[in-house]
């Protein structure tokens, strides 16, 4: 028996990094996974490979989380095909750094659109389906910098702080409907996003991780799996750090 046997799960931003690792981990545990990406392409082949490897169904579902209409279509499609939605992982996110004096309105809008409004919209769409079932688990991706702040990341850290706040609020509001809402707050995880800060800054950050290494996407996926599964059935409104005791 897998931890997610037969559960219908939607993971946003699954083309790489933490999202891709989560899709594979969920498939390994028997979930029916809808893996979201923005650009139709090779992803269909990967989904077919994972379906065969883990003897389950992994399907690509293409939309941009900023596009409300397309996101709605995707959730309706999932409900039509399976009759339910058990787990939503709000993983899609972008990170762009700028010092306080250099932040433009466009930059604010761009990062908020994906990291905050996209997540809020997905929570609304998924919870409407989950309310009918009287159960469901929503997992959001916050960040250590959303809880502690970081120079050069005023906008990004604010969006991830917003994710933590909306996790707590949604958890309180949806608990009576049987819907749990939790978040993970990763530290420094070895993905394209973290590597985009450049070698020098990476070395600086790594010196501040007491466990002495970066985290892997799979290590974050394991905590997401815990929150998605019934192992965490009495846990809601929590923000779980996955950071190897990082100092920021
Ligand atoms: P990543 O490697 O940059 O991957 C980000 C994923 O999000 C990609 O699949 C990307 O798709 C997708 N995405 C971005 N904007 C999207 C949109 N508008 N609609 C749909 N998909 C979109 O990042 P990651 O490191 O795996 O991060 C995943 C999540 O963890 C993010 O929310 C991030 O903020 C959070 N996080 C990461 C770290 C870290 O150290 N890596 C730390 C704390 C929190 P494309 O391939 O189309 O761009």
C-alpha cells in the first residue's frame, strides 16, 4: 500500500525542481497525479514514463497559474475525469532579487501575480471541489526568507510571508470542511531557482547551513508527502521548515 494510493493530486510548477520531485514521490506512493507545467512539450513523455514506472496515472495539465480562466478549466477537467481532488500542492513560484531602492512596480506585480495571487486563486478553486468531499489537503510553498527576511529579497520574501499568512488563515477557515492547509518553508535547496543567485552568493549561503550542505528537492518532497498523506491527518495551519538548520 502506498501512502497516497488512489488519491487525486495536482502539483503546480512541476516541470523541474521541487515540483518535479514531488510528482515522482507522489506517483511512487500510488497517487493519480496531475502535473502542471506552462509549456506543452516533452512533459507528456515524462508523465507517460512515470505512469509506467510506478504503475499509476501521471498526466500533464498545462496552464499558467496567473491565468484564472485556464486554472479553473484545469481543475474542472480533473473533477470531470476523476470526480474529486484530494491534494493540491501550490509549488509554482518565481524569485527575482532587487535592493530596496531598485524595486519597480512591474517587479512587484510580476512576483505577486505568481507567488501570491496564483496561490490564492488555486486555493479557492481546489477548496470548492474539496468542500463537496468534506476532505482534502492543500500544501503551499513558503520559504525561510518569508519568515525571517533576507537582504535583496524584499518583494520575494514578502510574497512568501503572504503564503505563510494565507496558509494559517485558510486552515482556520476550512478546518470545519475537513480541508487541511499547511506549508513547507524550504531553506536553500539545490534547484535552478537557488542556483540562479550565482556561485559567490551560493558559497556564502552554504557556509550558513549547520548541516553543511544544500537540501535536495527530494527532501522537500518527502515533507510535502507527509502533509499530503493521512500521516498528518490532525495537522493543519502549520509551516514546516526544511532547511538543515540554516541561518539567514
Ligand atoms: P524552480 O526550479 O525555479 O522551478 C519553479 C517551477 O515553477 C518551474 O516548474 C516553473 O515552470 C514553475 N512556474 C513558475 N511560474 C509559473 C507560473 N506562472 N505558472 C505555472 N508554473 C510556473 O524552483 P524550485 O526551487 O523548485 O521552487 C519551487 C517552489 O519552492 C517555489 O515556490 C519557490 O519559491 C519555493 N522555494 C524554493 C527554495 C529553493 O531554495 N529552491 C527555497 C524556498 C522556497 P517553468 O519551467 O515553466 O518556468
